[in-house]
């Protein structure tokens, strides 16, 4: 006679503002078929994003509030399905070493990737409720409540200090001793074309060419060379734990009509002899590095 207690294991991310009907039906079904319940919450280990906005503790509190008798624990992602499966079995054994274990999955679950030693079982979903849908709805909804604002403050406090990657490019005239500078509305000083690196940009060099075209018109540049990197004292982040790091490049103008666009409202050719003095303070260090490079040549 088998005297072992039966353990049902649920693995999920639960990245939603509440457990929807699909979550509850699935977990309730597992709970009814077993003596004990272990709910493992997957964590990526990366920074918060649209797909994984909530940290582990926030989700643990949510799940434990609905299922107070269940054991809720953390399960870290791993690039190897085999190693992840081993870790899953270790977490189960740590919490329930003497149980008869069954792992349960449903639509889009981990079952196809699990290769551990425990039994698995598929549960047919009862509805089309998805965490993605409820998460997207919550992402576009602003609530007028102290709790909502407290959540915003908490989320910002959990965000790891970030150094935002940017590029700036000093485009030199092909025949004259001048470089291209631009100016935004309301600024007194001039700046070099540039901007933040998009997550989809394949390289910094690609970003340089994209930013030049976006801010200075459909122009062609060549002889792209790295000059230096520098911390930029961007006014938007002066009182923030987040900062901006720029990689500065030089290039030579080839052809194309120069037109101010994007967030620049004016562009011009600036004589190199007066370059540093015309620049905004945060770009003066870039101009000095460029001039020193020319002198060293």
C-alpha cells in the first residue's frame, strides 16, 4: 500500500495583475487531485520588461494570498532545458523530499522542455484567459488611487541603475575644415548628431548611420572611426540613478542634402577652430577628444 502523500507541482510565471480564471481553474484542479501543492514561480534574472514586469516577491505575495496553504517557491530560468529540469527536481526535493510527485502543465507550459525524473500530466484549459491579455490591459490603464501610485514608486525603486548607451558622431566636411553640428529648440549651444541605441540596432556603427540620417537628412558618410566614450551629463538624468554613456565616432561627409530633422531644428557646418566653444557643456569633452585625435595624427 502506497502511504506517500501526493504532491502536485505547478510551474508558472504569473505575470498578471491578478490570477485570472484560467490560472485558478488550473491550480484548483491540481489541488483537488493531490494532498499538497507546490507552486513554483519562474524568474528570468533580467531587468523588468513588458513581458516580465513584476519581480518574484510581488508575484509570490499575489499567489500566496489566493492559495495560503500552498508552498510557493522560486525557480530560476536556465539556458539549458536539461539543467533547468535538474534544478526543478532539486527545488521539489528540497520542499517535499518524501512525496509522490506529479508535475502539471497546460497550454504553452513547460511540459515539452522538462526531462526530469518526475511524472507529468497535462490539464486541458477551460477558457482562453491569458496572462498576456490581462498584462497588456493593465499596461495601458492608469488608476487614480494611492495603491496604484505606490506601485509605480515600488516598480521604479526595483529598477537596477542603468547606463543608457548612446552614440554621437562628428561628421567632417570632405574638403573644408568644418564639422556638422545641430541644435534643438530652446538650446543656446550646439551639439553633435546622435542619440540612444535602439534594442534592435545590430551594432553601434549601425546606430551612428541611422542617427545621422534621422537628424541631418538622407546623407551618406564614410570612414567611420571610434574616438572615445564619455559619460554625458544629460539634464534628464542629472538627479537620477540612471546615466547616459556615449560612444563618440568621427566620419566624413560624402554626399546628400543636409536638412535638420527629428529632434534637431537646425544644423550647420562649424569651423573646427571654434568648435569647442560653440558646443553645449556635455558635448565639449567630445569635441576636445576629436581635436586631440587630429593633433596626434
